[in-house]
C-alpha cells in the first residue's frame, strides 16, 4: 500500500502596493491594492488592515478594512498601512507595509547668514559675502533635492543658480549697488512637491549704515538664587568706530529704563534677580549716532510645575499588556521653557537613564517584550540659568513578558477515558494558555497512528470529539500573537473491544556475565485486545523476591541494564480502559565466578643450592565453559605485590633454586566473561647451604667429624642431600648408612664418589 502525508505550507500574507505614495488634506488617498494574495496555511483566509501614524503603534482600521484592497480616504497625517491575513486554523501573517505622505506639510528649511550679522545685510561693493546656510526640508518622504535661486526683487521672478544644489551657498562678490535676494527651493523627489524657504536680502552700498547690533543669551529665564546667563552682544556695524556701550534694565514692575553702572562692555553679566527684568544695550559711534539693541526679558521662574500623569493605573503595567501603555493621561502645566523628557530604569527605580531624543508627551516602548522589569517616568524639564530642572510624574513599570504556557488538556481530570463503540462523546477539557502575547489561537489534532492531523474549526479551549468506534489520541496546539506555538499533553479516548486484554510474548538472553547488561528482551507477540492505547511497564524479580517496577522502561521491548544475580523479567500491559495483564516471564542466569584452584605442595623448605619441587594444581576444575589461560606469579611476600613470571603459562611450574624464600600463585583467566581468579599460595622457604671440599672451611655449626670423615649438613632434614668427605685411602666400594643419635637408622643412597669424597 502507498501512503501519502500532506505537509501544510507556511502561511504567506502576500504583498500590497499603493497607487500613489502622495496625497493632500483635501483629496482622498489612492487605493492600496493587492499585488499577490495570501498563500499557504489553510484556506479560507480573512483579511484585516492596520494603520500606523508617526510615534504610534499599529492599530486595526475600524471601517472598511477587511478586503484584499483598501481605500484609505482622506488622511490627516503621514500614515503607514499593512494587511494582516488569518487562515482557517488561526495562523496569521503580515504583508509588507506602504507609506502615504501628505504634501500639505512639506516645507523647506530656514536660511541664515553663517556669521554674527543676523539682521545686518549691507555690504560694500566687491566685499566677501557670508555663506547662506539652510537645513533639510521636513514633513515629506525623506528623499529631497535642493536648488538655490536668486532675484533682483523680493517678488521675483526667481532664477536657478547653476550648480548650487547643496544646503549652503556663498554668493560671489557683487560690485553693483542695489538689493539682491536669495532663497532655496526644496523638492520632494517621491511626490514632486515643491517648497521654498524665506528669502535673504543682500544690500550693496557705498557707505555702511550704522547698526547698533543685538544681543542674545543662552537662557531667557533663571531659577531663584541662580546667576542669569551672560548677555552676549554682537559687534556694531557701519557708522564711525570706535563704539561705546551702556547696558540698561527695566524691572517688570516698572516702565522706566535704568542705566546699569559699570556696564560699558560689549557683553554683560546680570546680577541675581528679584523679579522678571528687561535688558537692552545702548551703542554710540564716534559721530554720536546712537542705537538700541533688541529688548529681551530674563524671567525669574518661581512657579512649581505640575508634571501630569502617565498610564491609567499609575503604578504598573501587567506583563504582556499592550506596549502603548505609557501614555499621556494628564499633560504638564505651570512650567516655563520646558519640554518633556523620558527616563527608564532597569533596577526598580534605583538608577535612571535618559531616553535620548524623546520629547513627546506619550512614550511608545519597543514592541519587543522586555526581558527584565523596566520602569518609566516622564518629567517636564525646564531649561533656565544655570541648569535644568526636572519635575517627575508617577513611575510606571512594565513587567517582563511571561513566557507562553500552553495550558493542559484532560478527560475527567485524567489523560484517558474509556467508551463503548458508538457511545456519546466525552469532552476534552482545556485550560487557557497564559503568557506570550495575546490573542491566542488554538488548534486541535488527532493521531492516525503515523501523523498528527489538524481538526478543522477547532479554535477552542476545550474540544468534544465526534462519536468514535475506535480509540483516538488528541492534543492541542496554542499560538500567540508573536507566532510562538506550544503543544499540550496528549489524551486518549479509548474504545473498549470485545476481546480480553492479552499480554503478548517476550523472549531474551538466557545467560549473561555478572555486572553486565544482558541485552534486549524482545517483543515476540504483540499485546492485543482490551480497549484503547496500550501502556507498558517492565518488572524484575531477583532470587525469588518480589517484583519491582523498572523505572523508565515503558516500551514493548526492554534493553536490560547490568545485573549481578540471576533475574526474572516480565512485561505489564495496561489499556485505556483500566485493564492490565502480564506477559510470560524470562529468566536471565548469571555466570558463576570461576575458581582458581589449589596449589601443591602448599609449602616446602630447600637449600639455596637445591631446586624446589615443581608446583601444580590439585585439580583443574575452574567452573567455566570458556577457554582457560594461566599465568604464574611470584612475590617476596604473601600479601604481594605479585609479578608475572615470563613464559610461565602452563598448569604447573618448576621454580628455580634461589637464595631467598618466595611465594607463588597461579592466575586463571576464562574466555567467558573475561573472568579472572587466583589459586591458593604456595610457599618455598630457603635455607642457606653449601658443599664441603678440602679447599672450603666448613662451619662448625653444621659439620660432623668422625675420624677422617666429615659430614655436612648436620643436623639434616628430610629431603636434603648430605655431603661426606673422607681424608684417607681411595676405595670406590663405599656404602652409606645414616644413624641418628637415638640409634635409628635411615635408608640412604650413594649418588657418587670420587677421590675427593662421596655424596
């Protein structure tokens, strides 16, 4: 038979494009059209359009937003759009995004002279003219072109200046008296929208008019008991140098300007202020021409700002909450020269860091969930001499996003249920998923014995299977808004058969080595009958004791682990209806330990010049059916260490004569189980003995002398050889008879005789 498995393709949202990226306030924006439709996943698909304006998150389009195409209508701000597609199983994906820009707000940047002249625009013929500066255009698509233009009139016509397409322009020296006008033209390259800056006038004169100059200050306000910023005056122009200065002030409570003593400098540092105060500079040239600069007030800030409120609950944002939660609930007020500033803290508010460049009333945290608790606060930040002052709102903390948990599924509180064929279905109860990003989608699956199959229209927390005639296994998959998916536990709806549950047949190895895994105990005949899916467990019994469940052994076969004793095994089978039975029992025998044997003779005493008796086993029954090998070992001590004797690999061994007592044993190895045993220990005691001849002085402690006969050793022990020396005539017909001091006679044999003696 041929079987096919269908693999679901990943859901693709398709693509979209705008008929036009540009519109205006009075004209509906062009349609956003489908380029490629959704594909993959499981049809049918549903569509939902989402929009996003600057400094905000994505939000569903409320009206007319559920088709392949979308008509935005009239827009009030630059807006981005995308299309969300959801398939029949609740999986979703997003298309590309398109941007639509309003041309009404497009503006060229300001222009100014690149020096301290500011309002002075008169120059002598042929003099070097200052550079005119500009900044980027704004409120367009971001792709701009520039062109500098000139005119002899503020009302035009205007002519392009060849090659001048940057953000700055320095006019060439002009020799002809008159007024000349310059401006920059900005073009949005995507929408074709054109905007012009204000113009800058350049006057060419023969005599420079007297210009008293101006002053500026870093801060036009000051906090109580702080020194105001220095009033920075510009250099006067025209007239007849040198110039003299005098600064004047006027308290807000007065209408009279008062000269300030000792203030005849180009710049001036005001003293501490008691109230809001106006300042100006009087400048006089050598011809008595007098002029006054601009008038500016330094404000003494005594108000207490009200910072407003962020976030509706004012304390904390729950994990997995929407990330536009740090919103402006109440704006700040009662402040001076202030702007909003945001800070965040990663240590529960102990230390704070600025969020750079963010001066809006509402803050939109990153859409990626935070992994640590992150706290936010907003200040109204006032900038006055000689510092800035923050007044903070409440603190709002975003807790880390909880990881997605899939919940559990159960039948009557457990993982199985038993029904009869065709009976009413049972309900598989599910608990809700938690964590991750909402919303969640659920998908139920059933198992066909090979693959998990999606169940259509199963986006529910719990599930009721249809009427069943056979056992089925189920599970649930949950997917969150981040497209993270988790799979639940499995449950089984078992259908009871008419056949009793049978345990099947097992078989395995009969014998194994000690402390060795015997191998796999095989399933010979499958379990059958009963109802539902079978579960397996294995049990062991050692030396007739009770049966013990083997941890982790839950398959039809069992790969037995190491045993040291003969052990019985059996398999327990349970079904989905609570029935249980056992297979046959398999006994695995453990090879007994091999025996090393007994050496003989167990002990002997010899002279150092005498070869000991050979050593051997009293029997060679080692209790093994393997091939046996031998290795003789020796040691100077009965407790070792033991050293292998080279070449001594037979069941017997002939020790050599030695001057030292020694100990011997036989190491026995079997080819079965690589078993090793050692024999008993054989002892060889060695006494110091030497032959006697005329040239050797015989020690009195072991020498017997009778006439011309000398005998060695004396006393003598059984098994020793006696050496006798006669100093006298030569007669080869000697005989030997040994008699002890108590008169007993011992049989002796003459081995040799010579003209020097006999033995």
